[in-house]
């Protein structure tokens, strides 16, 4: 138990220090629409398999893609009388290359991915609490236009930052030996900040006029709910131990929002050439109920618990009811994602000490729609996990703490039809600690 708290404290301090020094310099032009780019959901394990996980249980990892699978670590444990608490924290970095056929630009950023804690409540009930980003807005572009022969230039800048976060409380319950259900209730909060400024400058740089513009701040708050179902059956019985069977799994979730409100403040600002604000005034403030996109996911997988797993997920993202301050809903269409991925445990060591390799690929018809074209997103993923620490001789079935990594390379959009080709490379890292919690002491 002391190791658990020590690892938890170390991770929290590391993430806090990392966030204090990390710089968000990403430039994702498509994130300027709506609430920004939607962040990948699921753990580093899921991301390493291209996002697969709605029907992919594993005793050594928290599955928060489907709350019905939270009880997996109890049902698949080699010793079902022992229930473990799992904690995981993750960071990610992204390198991005943009190309519109004429201009090229590279950017990169590092940021927080999630914190997640799962703990057993009873023999049939497991809960978890988590904090993770839901969307990210990060774009920065400039345009310079010469004003006839006057010798002046008009410099226009549009900059957007911010995003939404989601704090969740999830519960999963075994209803029967093979069937489980769960529900995730979340509070959604955050803000986006967009600046639109124009400045006149002289060609000989002797004149640097003030910058005039509007700063637009939008604050969001509301609730998200995600019920989930999961079924697990035996595809092929080995006639030996439970972990030697080959299983098939089915899963489904429905992710929707309720009671989300947004407030938008418009502030007129005048800045000098050093970006110091000389004058500002509130132009107006408005409030409305917004409708964020819902998501329906189904999955199928087969696995041998201590050896391998292979799964496929299909997700439908509905923007048909999307409602926000931005009237340009023509830039959104309903989208979907198809992902295939799997994992394999390397042999030669004890079951709970085996390194794990993962891979997957995904195709997504994104909801972004420009110039008569709905953007596609292709990506491939690779990942792995390495056990760290020493085995506790008292609990042979206890998994070790793990370091997890996932690498994702993909492309969104093209250089034709007035679009921007966005190639990205993402790196995800996490540390997971596994220990007993609320253990009743016994005197022998």
C-alpha cells in the first residue's frame, strides 16, 4: 500500500511539473471549428490498438471506453478473492506537418492526456474516477495584404486556444456470469479563446500602427452520460484453466450530452505593437443551450487472456443535432470510424511479467466538411507495455506496475480542393500502478 501512495504522489508531482514547463505550440487549423478537435478516448492500451476497446477486456488495465468492462480485473483475475485498485496517468505529444500545396508549416506540442483511478466496491461492482480532455482548440494563422500603392500592409491574425475537459465517475456491475452493464456520468467544462486582430504596418517598418480586434471567449459546462453493455462467452474451451480458454466478446456504448450551456463574451481590444493592451471594453455577452455530438460504438473481439487479443470497433458520430454559437453548421456532417487492432504477450516469463506488443489501423470519415468534401483520416498505431517493479510473493496473481507507450501516425485532409493536408505523429506515455486498497488486517 505504501508503494501505491508513493507512486501516486510521484506521478502527480511529475505531471504538475511537466505541465508547468510544457509549451502548447501546436497549430491544427481544423480545430478552429466548433469546440475544437475531439481528443482520443480510452487508455494508452486502447490507443496502441487504434482505439479498439469497446469489447476488449483485460485484467491488467482500466477500460474506460466501456464502463461495463470495469469489472474485468476481478472476473479474469487468477485469484478472484483478491481485488486491486488501479491508477494510471498519461501524457501525449504531437508533431504536425501542414501543407496546402503552396505553403508548408511544422508544429509540435506536449500536453496532459488523463488521470484515472479504478477501485473495487464489491465482488460484482467496480468504480472509477477520471479526468481527461474532451476537445482541443489550437490554431494560429496570419495573412498580409498590401494596400494598393500606399506603402502600407494590412496584417490580420486569428489565434485560437483552449478546449473542454471531462471529469467522470463510472460504475460497472456484473449482472450474470457472462453479462455486465455500466454507466459513466461526467461533468464537462472548459473554454475556448479566439482572437481576431488587424494591424497596419509600413513597408519600411517606420510606422507600426496599433492592433485593433475582438477577443472571443466561450465558456462551456454541462453533463455527459455513457451507458455500456458487455457480453463474454467461451468460443473454444481448453478443458484446463479459465485463462486458457479462447473467448469472444461483444460490447456497445452510447455517449451523449445533456444540459450543456455556453456563455460567449466579446471584448474589443486595442493593442500596441508589443501586444500590450491599451484599451479594452466588453461588446456583449450571450448565453445559450448547446447540443454537442453524440457517439454510438459497438465492438467485437476474441482473446486468450494470458496470450493475445484481437478486436474491431465501429463508432458513429452524430452531428445532425449539433447546436452552438457558430451558425456554420454546414461545416459538419455525421461521421464514423472503423478500427482494427490487437495485442500479443511475449513469452518466456511469468504471466504477469510479460511485455506486451500492440498494433492497429483506423479509417475515419471525420465530421469536418469543406468545399464539398468530407475529410478522411487514416492512421496506424503501435504500442507496448513493460512491467516494472518486483513481484509480491504473497499475491502471485497480482499484475506488476507498467509503463505504457503508444505511437500513432496519420493523415487528415489533402492538398487539393482548397484543403490542407494535416500529417501528424503522436506519442503517448503512461504509468500504471496496481495495488490492494482497504485491505483488512488479520492477526494470526
